[in-house]
C-alpha cells in the first residue's frame, strides 16, 4: 500500500513539473511574439425538435485563440487539440 502512495506522489510531482515548464515556455514564447495563435472554427447549433429529433444549423466560422502549449493555459485550449476539433457543436 505504501508503494502505491509513493507512486501517486511521484506521478503528481511529475505532472506539476510538466505543467510549470509548459507555463514557463508559453510565457517565454508570448514575450517573443509566438505564444498564441488564432484558428478558424466552424460552429453549429443543434436545436431539439419533437419526436427526439434535432435540427442542425451552420452558424459560420469564428476565430478562436489557442495556446502553443501542451496543457490549456490562460483559458485557451492548446493548439494541437484545437487543430483536431475545428467544429464546435452547441
């Protein structure tokens, strides 16, 4: 049981160090003009109808900022994740 606790502490410490390094690298890039980017995201609206049906409406494209990082930073999704999810359904 003690080894599981130790493993969990090591895992938590590793994640915290990775996040801190990611944060520092993003702020270094942002200071030199390359920390954040903007991507065009397609937005769709799902409207529920009678009989368990739905109507899907295309709302157009909208620019969304993303962080050039491994983890979400400053409320922005990482660019690697946003690049794979360019369609938002609401």
